[in-house]
C-alpha cells in the first residue's frame, strides 16, 4: 500500500509518500517541503494552483492508494487558518479528482499514533519517525516533512484492513 501524506500549511506543505514493505515496516519513497515557487506579486489563488499541480504530479507519479492529511488546527490567526483551509481543499479536491481515498487526522491523533503521547513535541515526533521508517534521505528531513511522514504513519496505524474498505 502506498500513502501520500500531507502536512498542510499556508506557505509550505510537508509532503511524504510511504509504502508498507513486506516486513511490515514503512519505507519513505519521497518527501519534500513544497513551497510554491511564486513571485511576491503572485496571488494566493496562484499559490493554490501551484499546490494543486504538485499534488496532481505526485498522484500521477506514485499512484497512491490513499491520501492522508492533517485536520485544520485553529490558531489565533484566523486569516492564516482560513488560507490553510483553502489549501487543504485544493489537496483534497485533487485526490478526489483522481479517485484517491482521503483520510484526515487531528494533531492529537497523529501524536498518539506516532509517539503514544498526545502532548509530544516536534522533537519527539522526529525521533519516533526515524525509528519507525526506513529513510531514503541521508541528510534528514525538514520539520514539515517529518510531520507529513507522521500523518502517513497515523494512516497506516488506523487502516490495518484498508483493502476490505470501500473507497
């Protein structure tokens, strides 16, 4: 099974593609911290277009069985939260357009699935991701990439019988 996982953000997205290996471990096939290569004069709508194209490209390249995405965490800045919600909408749209099943997890669910503790910090998540996943990047990952991998691990933890579930 291949999962495309996304840690959504306003200026950048953490992206990861994970595959479950025959030995039961997950292997990282791809990861990136995607920042739309836009000019300062480009609109937010243009950034959304570039995000959509990147998700479409990854779906075409890896043919994931599932897209896992983090649910929106409302912070103090409502403008940023709304824009993250719009980016999430673009990502979900691209997955649904390609008939890829979408699952969503809260930050709490992700922390519990990866570390066993709902108040773990980014450092604890990074340590566990390194222990749980066969890495392909020798130089390590950026924070958003680790978060995307954690989203994918959460999906694997919750979907043990995925093949028997309808899309």
